[in-house]
């Protein structure tokens, strides 16, 4: 997802600035005004612990997905509610 004001094209510049400080990938990285979390995702891949911030609800949802989660969600509560074994079985419950 892209929107006006994204920082995707600035990633090489931001990375070089961070590297020039001597801070390595074992540090924390704060992504203020995270938007679509492109900067946070980039630095997460580099090994940084990312803290993401934005006021917009969609930014919260995107950050929750790309920054906070490290594994594919299992949807255990949904599976239990629908009485299915795993998330793949959910689609067979609702197929026509």
C-alpha cells in the first residue's frame, strides 16, 4: 500500500544516515509517523527492534501486522468458535 508522503524512496538515505551514527541492527529503531510502515519494515528486516507510531487507525493496523507479528497468525479463538482444526479449515466452512 502506498500513499502520498510515503518514505519508500528515501529508505537508502535513511539507512545510510542510521549506519553513519554507528548504531547497529541490535538497537531499537523508532518509526515516528509510520504510515504504511515501510521504514519500520525495512529496519525490522535489518534486525532492529522497531517501535512504530502513528495516529491513524489504518497505520495502527498495518504496523500491528508488519511490525509486531513475527509469525503467521493461527486465529485460535476463531477456529475454536467455528469448531475447526486450523485456519485453512475455515474456508471450507464458508465455501459455497
